């Protein structure tokens, strides 16, 4: 599958937007800073996402981008298609000319893989990615709290500090 940086960055940027838009329009500069994606690259991607009616732009002070559809109604496949990203594991780009003017013996294998990948990405909603990200963030916070308690206990308790009793 040839999923390039364009598709990955578009999905990442849309996830960032989806996680923050409840507080109002999200700026591309903010996404750029948080996700380490070039602002000019984001501008190109969001132009395509806007034309695909996945995002809306809000002009003026406090402007930025919002989702144009419900978070449940946007799939990863929608995002990838919007930025013209091919989901294609074939060498020939589906033209069946893998070996000059003829198709290769494994053409159907790769074509079926394309269908399977696209079907999977169509079933993954932006909402599910947001939920997954929130779960990971909660786990990270819990781990941090447990570690802080261990560090606090370790520095005050003689046995934890390595003292012999």
C-alpha cells in the first residue's frame, strides 16, 4: 500500500482538529505546532479537505477550521480520498500493465488487498480515533500519577531508599 506522508498527515491533522474543535475553530498554526507538520503543507491539505466538505473554514479573529460533518460520519478513508491519496498496493496503479503491457500474476492479490484496506479504513471513524486517543491520554495520566506516588514514597521511606533495617 502506498499511503504516503500526505495521507498520514491529513488523518493526524483531522484527529487534532476533532479533539479540539469543541472549544471553537482550530487554527492551522496550532495544529502545525502540536503535530510538527509544516503550516504551508497543512494549508494545502485543508484546501482539499474543505473542497471535499470535511471541514469548514471560519474567517476573522478567533477563526480557524471546524469539522463540516459529525465526527461519526467522517471515516479515515474519507480523509485519504479527500487529499487524493491512493490506497494501492499494485505496482501498476490498477492499470494492469505491471509487466510492460501485461498484468502480473499477482495483480488480483494486490487488488484484493486494496479493497480490504479501503474497506477497513472506511469502517474507522474519526470518532473512534478520538476515543482511542482520549483513552491513551487517560492511561498516560494514571501511569504518571502512580509513578509520582512511587517517587514520593521512595524518597521518604528508608527501606525504599536502600537503607538496611
